[in-house]
């Protein structure tokens, strides 16, 4: 009997240790910030092809570089929709992010236009824009679904030639729209800091964003159809610069909305990564492109920071409506903001953020948001401040 009792006690101890170990592993995994990186196109879906540059190869090369940079951060988990030259259905790309319970979804692409002079970068969030160029961009990317088997059944009758048909489908966009816009704004701000032309944050009905149930953005890194920009997109120097910008935007977003730790250091241009295997469409095996030497940017003279929004440090949170972010500094008068007054401004690098109103009442803040959207600012969203610092709206509501 003593032997049995001793055996049972040992089993209990082992079971307890197993539970504690599993709980620790689960807690560690749960605490990590999960990022799903999506390289657009792949395999027989080449994406845009101009001047010998192929979108699927460039998107994959940049995604692998972004992932390599983020994986250096012990508090970030990176999930890839593809790491090789393979074709992944649009809905499956979103499902990969959903199954991973990712905190954000970032889809990376190259832009194209019959007008070879078009240039610059832009970042999209899911939305029902009526802008013709935005709809055309969505139409081009969404047409990929016609390469999928049984796409008509799979996408519930969605017509890729008419992105507006997404309006009739169930969309979980409002819940994540504010955070998606915030992430997109950070991407554009980082691009502008390295001298890229910003075409802004835009809304369009992208199918790959439609099915991802978390804050999500689609980045158009630049125009592959523009000879100069396409050449830079297809160079190690250009891809490294873009990868660093996207990685920094993700780290900045994580720090602001999910808290910061010692691993969350911004990536400097001098931090190089190992050569990444990128796919050569003319070969059956991956080839290694050797990074070229990058000239360090000239140190710019320090400039005085722009006026920051005045927030009363009372311990009580206040809300504002962020109307827009732009590289252009505007005079804070109603005529520049569709008739809205009580406008304030802050700056982040070379990006100016314009905000409307201020209140400590959340219901009043929602009314101000509705008013701003009615004035034409359809992408406006709420931001919050507490003790002079910007916090998430969720944190502000805990007061």
C-alpha cells in the first residue's frame, strides 16, 4: 500500500509540473505580438510585370526581409502566408492569419499604372471607397481569384470586375478600421522618413483584407511600372530600405497599442540582415542576390519639434478625432478642414496629424467622430490621451 501511495504522489507531482509547464508556455505564447506577413501573388500569378521586374518576386523578397528583422524581437511572433514561390488563395491568406490569431495582417504588393510616370507609395485599409483609382487598384488585385478553382462558389458570387459587390457581403470592418488606419499611417510616416513620396492612406475593397479579422493593411510599396522606381524596388538597397520602414512601423504600432519592452528597439538603417533567398522566375531553384553597399544617409540638422496637441494632465482621459495625416503643413482654420473648427495638430517626423475637438466624454467623442465623417472625413477615427501621453481608446475607457 505504501508503494502505491508513493506512486500516486509521484504521479500527482508530475501532473502538477506538466500543468505548470504548459501554462507557462501558453502564457509566453499568448503574450507575444503576432504579425502575419503576406507576400502578394506567387507561382503562376506573377502580379504586375514591367521592365523585367516581377511583382511576386519583389513582394516575397521584402516580406522575408521584414520577417527577418522582426524575428530579432523576442516579443514578436511572425507568421508567413508564403515563404516560397507558391500560389495561395486570397481567402486562405486571410485564414492563415485568422488561425494564428494574429494581432495584425500586413499584405505587401507593388503598384502599377499604364501611366509610367506614376510613382510613390500608399497603404490601403478595407473600405468601400467610391474613388475610381482606388476601385481600379482593388479590381486589379482581386482579379487573382479567377485563377482559383471554383472561385464563384468560394467567394459567394463576388465579381472581381466590380469591387462594389463586396458591399452586399458581411463585413467586419468597423471593429478594426481605426487600428488599421493607425497602422497604415505609421507605414506611410516611415516611408516618408526615408524620402519616399507618400500617396497617403486610402480605403478600397480588397478581398484579401475583407476576410482577415484583425487590424489589416495592404501596402503598395511603389510603382513597378515606373522605370526608376521599379529598378529600386527590384534592388537589394531598395528592398532593405522598404523592409526597415515596414518593420519600424509595426514595432511602433506594437509599442503604442500593445505595450513596449526592451526588445522593441527601432531598426536603424545601418542594421544589415543576411542575404535572403529570393525567387528567380527563370530558374527552378532559388538564387541568392548579394546585397549592394548602401550609402549612409547624410545627417540632417536637427529641427525644432512641431506643436504637440495640448492635453490637460488631470489623470482623466480625453478623446480627439484624428481627421487626416499629411506631409503638408496646413493653417488650422475651418476653410482648410471642410468647415470644422477647434482643430489641433501634432507631428511625427515629416508627417503632420490633424485632429478635431477634444472631450473627456466618450459619447460626445463618438458624436464628434460622426460629425467629422459627415463632413467628408470618412477615414477619421478616435484617439485618446491620458496624463499628457497618447493611449489606446481601450485604455482610456478603463478610467
